[in-house]
């Protein structure tokens, strides 16, 4: 007996976006993601990585094509997703704890006592219970990003969208937060789309890597990452990891060569 195949958890078909000046930033993007996937988007500047992320979030409208997240349009799926930006975007006048509670507070469905319990749980999860009373200015950059992650996870999202969240951090802090993110994903099992310029970061975190080319933005190559979880820091020095970093770097260089600067 044949069975009807289940639709993909996230489906993008023919996504196209043109700016008002006529520039096509995305041209016919088609992709799918299953529950629990970690998909990294890499490519040269101007290839539409962040635009695609914002389309998934419902923050930027499509010009043509369709996007479905668990069967819903992005605008209807906002309750099941969280977005982490390049900056931690914490409110400076609120404590760490009240920043983590913000999303729950805005939803308006969670009583105060329960919000406190959830924020305490999320801060334990990211190892920041002892700074709950502090304000963002009293934290390091890495700690602020941990607070941002805790805030995003407090609403128990099924989809996590991340736009270069660790790009401004030093390499050691970035590596530690990569490991932290994988640990959280093992526990929470969210589906992730992650924009990065770091090839090694993409390989370490992802189940799949999409290499985008620019002018117009399109998927040039998809690379599956074979490493099983949980992944440890030692993976970064393994020969198979370094081989895959080299393969992704070559793919990235090839699309950069296809898209030379407009004014060389």
C-alpha cells in the first residue's frame, strides 16, 4: 500500500525578491528542511543570505514564489519561531532575567510566576544563572549573546533563525558558543537556519550547508555534513572535518569567482 509522502517541515519554492531599484537579490530559491535540520547559508556579500532569513521570518515580503513553515505562511508561523540577530539586541534598562522574559511578556499568555520559572530555567541552560540580576552593560559580548539565545529559547520555538550571531566575537568565544548551541539543540531539537561567513563554523554546526551565489542570489551547491551528534571540540582537528572545510571553501571560492566586483 502506497502512502502519501509528508510535506517538508519548511518548504521554499521559487522564492524571488527584487528591490525597488530593479536589482534581483534572490532568484528562484527552492529548498526544504526537515524537523531538527541545521541549515547554514554561506556565500559572498550580496547573495541574499540575510534576505532569505528575513523572508522565512515574515519580515520581508516575497516578490514571487512560496514559503511554508509547518504548513503555514511565515506571518502565521511567528509563534513557532525565534530570530537571533547579529547584535544581541538586549534592552539596556532591563535586567538579564527580564530580557529573557521579554518574548513571553509580549505574547501575553504566560503568568508572571511562570515567566520567572522559564527565565530561570533558560539561564541555567546557558550557564548564566548567577548574572540574572545584572544589566547588559555589565556583561561581556559572549555573555550578552548567551542572554539573547536564552530569550529566543524561552518561547520554546520549533524554528530558530540566526543571522551571524557570533560574527563580532573573538574566535575562542565563538567556538565555545558554537559548542553551546549544539548542546542546546540536542536538548530542544529546534530546526535552524544559520547565516555565517565562517566555513569552519558552518561545518561544525550544520547538517546541511547551502552555498549561495550572487547577482542574482541563487543556490549554487548543497553540501551535506555527515558528522553525527553530539559533536565535540575535538572534531575541529579531525582529518574528515578539515577535508570538508576544504571542500566547502572551494565551493565558496568558485561562486565568488563567478561574481566579480562591479567596480574592480
